[in-house]
C-alpha cells in the first residue's frame, strides 16, 4: 500500500493533466497496465498519483540524481512492491530498463520545492554555501564555477543558460569581486549581481544567473538531450511520453524533439516528394503546450511557468 506519510513539501504540477495523457496509451499498452517511468521522481508527488491509477500488474520505475529526493520518494510511496527507485539520471535509463518496455514516461524538469532548502544553495533568497549540486558526489559545484571560470565562459553560461542580456556586466562583476577573495555564499553572489545591473532588473537577473549556474553544475541540458532519446527508446509502440518544462531553453528542445518524431520525413523542403522514406513515429497529443489553470497557479504559484507537452509513440524510428 502507499504510505500516507510523506516528508516532501513539493506539490506535483499539472498532475491531473499528466494522468489524463498517460492514460491515452494504445495498442499493446493498456491504460495504466504496464510499466510507467518517472524520470524525475523527486519527492514522489506525480508517482504517488500514478500508483493510485496503476493496476496490480502495473509497475513504476522512478529515477532521480538527488539522494535526498529518493529518500522523500520512499517515504511517500512506502513499500509498494510495484515501485523501483533508482539513483541516477533518466538519461541512463537504458542501463537499468530494457528498450521498448514502458507504456508511459514522465519528465518534470522543474526544481523541487524541497531543493530550495537554504543549505542546498539553489536560491538567492537564502544565504547558503554556493553548491547547487543535485547529487552531492559530483565534483563541480557553483563555487567552482563562480570562482574559477574565466570571464568569457561565465558570460557564455549566463547568456545561454540564463538568457540574461546583461551577462557581460554580470560576468565581469563576478570576476572583479572574486579578486578580493573567493565568493563563498549565495548571499555574496547575489550582492555582486545586484551591483552589476540596474535595480529594476535585479530580481530577474538573479533568477537567471542562479538558473544558469544550476544548469551548468548539473549538466541539465546534456542530460535532457541524451535523456529524450533514451526515454523514447524505452517506450513501446502505443506508449505516451509527457514532459513538463519551466523555461524556454528546455521547452525549445522538447518541442523540437517531439516535432521531429511526429514529422518523420527529413527531406529538404525543395523536393516535391519524399525520398527518405522516414515515417512519423509519434502523434502529438498537444498541438501547443498546456499551461496550468489559473486555479492551480493560485494554489501553487511555482507552477506558473510550467508547460506540458505529450506525444504517443506510433512506430519505430
């Protein structure tokens, strides 16, 4: 049975919509009857809801790189024999599960509320050591990036991963500040960022800089690009792939990946007929990304930037 006790404070985003799409399996995937993969299980919020729908023969595999998240998932999901929790990235899913074994895959790419605890160093709202690692065994931390990356690389990260137009000023401000001694805490970094930009832009700049550092520390974009292909290979024909993103960097990659699977043909546009013979392997279930309802945003403000995309696998590539 599912435990009624959970130590996670995270509220699963768009849970009803996720369940609706994951129930739209076809062919040899009976709705909620096979293996479901939660590639970012976190505190177990979505997984808990999935288990309520899964039949007795159903199974759930949950991946997470954060050991503390897996502890919370275990507390939330109890000793349900249908559950297998795996410490690792969804990009490595094929190391743990056979190809074409899953009827559903979910990726929720957001930062969990639990990870915003002050000591983790993910938030500029609390003064904490500059860390930002999902997995504490990783070598690279935000401290290393802030204090050792050259100005050009800092500028590139803040611009590409944070989409911050004032990246040059911020990068130069960081390098100048660390000349007086290493920046050790989120509070010290926040002061540098605030000093580098006009006051009216400070909050947005802080959010973008911290996002950029988190993405770099955890190599999130690399895991996403590898993980999309890995998770697609896990799906049986008829299975459904749902993904929730929270910023345009991730959403653009999801859109391009799903659209590519749904398009099939890769011939140059100038050719009057297809000669590549490549057929669509996916059917789009969302013509455009779904957004949370106003009610959900009101109850869970952290959901406000979420975008949900879903496709059904209709054939092999």
